[in-house]
């Protein structure tokens, strides 16, 4: 059973019981942040990428990874960040050898994500998906894309597009050029799909395209994306 702790809202003093959700490690074991029973919940005033993630160690295999920081909404309207005890060991890097061995690795456990309600949920779901694919050290990309939000990990750059219009030819080409500049692979995740010429260009360039459904699961929509998800 997941650990449950009391969380008191500093604004209205209501007390909530909270249990952190578990996400699957790449080894398949469920992993949840360790909640700090003696910490004090803090209201979320401004969103900062680094503050939305917490380092958690898998007890089964010892890997450390970045997971969504636990939050709970109070009925008074305040969003609370639940205190946790972070692991201190940095995430294990993904080496080129590890990346090329994904095709021969054991079958991945099912992908579990977050329900898409906001643009931040779309970014969180994509970051979780990158970790599920085997990439480590997922972070905000240094170079901001012309649209959407850029993510990066060792050996890959990704673009998350939560807009309500299909991704364009220019969007796909800019992502591909960024990946070429950084000598990295790339993938594009969109909520609204892709324009016809954008899909054709992605196929020609070998850019994996995914559509993010409302359950937070990226669905491959071209052959490069199918190959990436299968680990080839």
C-alpha cells in the first residue's frame, strides 16, 4: 500500500491525507517519492521546471531518476507542493552502448502516465515517456523551439506541442535542424497532430512523430516513431 501522510494547507488549515502515485522504473518496479512526514506543504505560486521534479531512487534496482513532484489541490483553491525526501545520487547516464542495446533489452513494462489537463501535463507525460524509452537526465532544452516546449536528455531532443493546431512543416524542420546541430536524435510529440506536409517531411528526414492522447500516452503516427517505440 502506498505511503500516506497528512498534509495541512497553510492558507485554510484544512488537513488532507495524501499518498504519492507510483510510476514504473525502467526495470519494471513501481517507484514513488518518499514523503516527508515532518515537512510542511508549500503553496505553488510560480511554476519553475526544476521545482516540478524530484530525484527518486528505485529500491529494486538502485537507479535514480527524476519524477513529478507530488502536489495536492486544497478545496480552498491553493495548490500545495507535498514535502519529500529526495535521493542524493544523480541519475545514471544513458551511454551510447545502452542506447543501441534497447532493441535487445527485456520487454518494457507498460507505460503509465498522467491525464492531460494542462500544457504542463503534456510536458510531464513526454518526460515520463522519454524515461520509459531509456533516456536519462531529462530536462528543459537549452534552446527554445519556435513553438511548444523543448526537452532534452543524453542523445535526444524532443519537442512537446500542446497547441490546438497541427504542427507545421517549419516546426518539424526546426526540430530536425536542432538535433543535427547537437548531434542527437529527436522526436516530436503533438496534441493536435500534424499538417500533411509536416508528416511527409518528417518521414523523409526520419523524425519520429507522436500524438499525445488525453490519457498521456504518446501514440506513434509514422514509421520512425514505431521503430523508436519498439526499440529498433
